[in-house]
């Protein structure tokens, strides 16, 4: 070190920036390319979408596979009941990733918070895989977690605990090392990401869900498929919940109105709210539309100082 020079206090930040910039640039290109596919109407046909996803987002997928091998590709695309069924295997892959990230932290104070945990089954599996960590499962409605204990007669690991909490207005007094969620519905995916940002979490590991519900949207483009019918029925229920005061905070929040999307500054340069809501209406039937919404989230996380890996609906973000 040169005499009189100040020590370099941010080497890790500079390394992360060096690694983040290529991913951010690739995500911007992918988002722009997929938006153009949407504008041309090149959505819904599986073979066309598959080729477009590989062409525009293939580099991001390759980076994920270099770092986290074994991603279960069976069941793609998501826009089928078969694809929905295989999401459980992708959740298992994410739990493997969590165990990998925390493998060297034994002996340190490590906390994993699974927000919007519903039944708590993934949080229980995380607790079993990382016994040296404290695993907190939280949900606004404790009945699902209680019911799962009663139905399956499972006893949680000693490092697992459940706390009733609202992801949109959390009261947890814990700084998580990792925030995880597996298919947080409505606006909860965005609320969970902001909880991770605000709480100072080092990692976000997640699978997003309900892309059609961004901004409180419950409209879906009508098509004659079973998946489309299912989403329209689901959104009929969501619309009723939104109008019922006792369910305030369950899936939607005034913090995430229509105008909150696109979430990223880069996304707002490439698109606008009205287009994003049209994308959301097509998302039950389109991998491209889901990816557009998720790539905007990718860019939002990078703007908050995270390096992000992305694969389908799965994220690993670290800072």
C-alpha cells in the first residue's frame, strides 16, 4: 500500500459490481428482445416461445447452470399443468442452492426467513438441510401451517419456528441472512423482495408466481385452455378477496399499485405501466410474458445492489 493511502474498504463491492454488470446488460437485452416478441404477437405458441426464450435469455440460463448445476428442465414450459406439477422439483433444486450457499456458515449466526410460507413444508425442508441455521417460516394466516402439522403429523426440526406476520408490513425483529419464498402469490413476490432489501438480507432465493396479478390485476386474456380457465377461476377468487376487508394484506397491497410496474428504472426505459399490465393479462399462457415481468424484477434487484442469477421463474440474488 502506498504511504498515506486509505485502505480499500470495499473490495467485495467492486468484485460484485464486476460480476453484476455483464448480467445486468444481458438482462436488459433479454427484456428488450422479449418485449419485442410480445409486441409482434409471437406468444402462446410453445415452439416459438421456446426458441425466443433461448435466443434472448439463453446466456442468463447458461450462467445459472455454470454455478448451480442440476436444474430440472423436465416440465418446461410452465404454461401447462404438467409444468405446474414439476415446480416441486424446481423448489427442491432451490433448497439445494440454499444449502450450498450456507454450507460454510456453520458456527455463525445464520437466519433463513421463508415469507409467505403457507403450509411451511419448504421451510421445514430447508431447516433439515441447514441444521446450523435458524429457520423462520412466516405467513399472514397461521391456519395453513397448523393444518399441515395436523394432517401430516410432522414434528418440525428444532431449528424451525413459525411466526404469524404480514409480508407487506413485517414486524419480525430479525436480520435474515437469506429470504426465501416458493411461489408467493399476488403481489407477494414483490413484497418479499422488498422485505429482503429493507431487512438487509445477504441473499434472496426464490421462485416467483402469479405474474398475472401484478398491480392488483385480476384480468386474464381469454383462451380455450385448461390452464387459462384455471387462472380465470383463481382470479375470480382473488377479486372477491380484494373486496373483503378481513383479507386486506393477504395477496395485494396499496404499496404495489398498477403504477409500481415496471419496477426497475431499466424496465421503465423499455416499457410502461399499460404495456406491463397487458403482458400480465397474457402471462398465464405465455412463458415470454412471465419472463418479461421477472426480468424487470431481476433488474430491480441489481439496482438495489444485488448480483442476480436467473433461470425461468427462479432467482438467486446476493450482495
